[in-house]
C-alpha cells in the first residue's frame, strides 16, 4: 500500500490517524509481551514501576504503561493486581505460559539417548 504525500501532507487525515493508532496499538502489545516475559523470568508479582524499569519501558508515561498492563491482562499474558502490582498469568514453570512467550520446552530425548 502506498500513501501519497503532497504539499498538504497525507491526503486524508483519517488515514494518518489510523496509521498512528495502529502503530500505538502494536507498540503497546509489544510492551505487554516484554512485561510478561520479564515477570515470567522471576515468577513472582512486582510493582508496575519496577517491572517497567526492568523491562526497559520506564521512559513511558503512566497512561501508556497502564495500557500495556491492560493489554497483557486482556490477552492472558499477565494479571493486574491491586495497589499497582502485576503478577504472571501462570505460576512459575507452567507450560502454557512458555508457549505464549515463544519459549520452547526442553526436549525429552537428548541426541538419541534415553533420559535417565
């Protein structure tokens, strides 16, 4: 899809707004996955501000961080708790959380040998 730009900018302001809204939505979804990945590393609840610092999104506004937590909660990657805390959606070591984050489970056989 090509967007024609003239001296007035984009032909349609509605198109520009849709592009920017989609970009923002993707950025929030990406941050939700980063927050969930960071939570699953430790396996325990954490305050939003500390989690944002560890995940590298501490430069965001509070509203954008809240959007990322809400997006992660909606998609089942994490759970928003009271008092500004966030918890992993699955307990530490749960297989379904690994699949959501793209982490592959350990193989059952090691190079053709039977496991002990």
